[in-house]
């Protein structure tokens, strides 16, 4: 999740401080999320992972197709 935030932030041309202001949080929280040190975010993502799901960041307006393989796993 942290790498995804870094990537979209760079594409948008925003600083960590700007993202923090948009979200109403401290810049250090954004730093921790990007460094994958935020325990709440890590637990949230980990919960989905343990249940067999991956969370992905998709640009708004993009089209995503998910196919399920013969063994039931999505690809």
C-alpha cells in the first residue's frame, strides 16, 4: 500500500505535506504509510491478504478484468 501511495503521489506531483493536508492528517502519518510502518494500514491489508485477496490501486476510469483460474485463484 505504501509503494502505491508513493507512486500515485509522484504522478499527481504532490508532496507528502500536501497529501497530509488533503487527508487531514500529520505529514509523519503519510511518511509512515509510505514506509509501510503504519500498523492500522498494515493490519487492514494483512486481513484481506489472509482471506485470499490482494488490494490494488487502479486509476479512476481505468478498466480492470479479473479472471479466476481453474484452481479458484484470481489472476
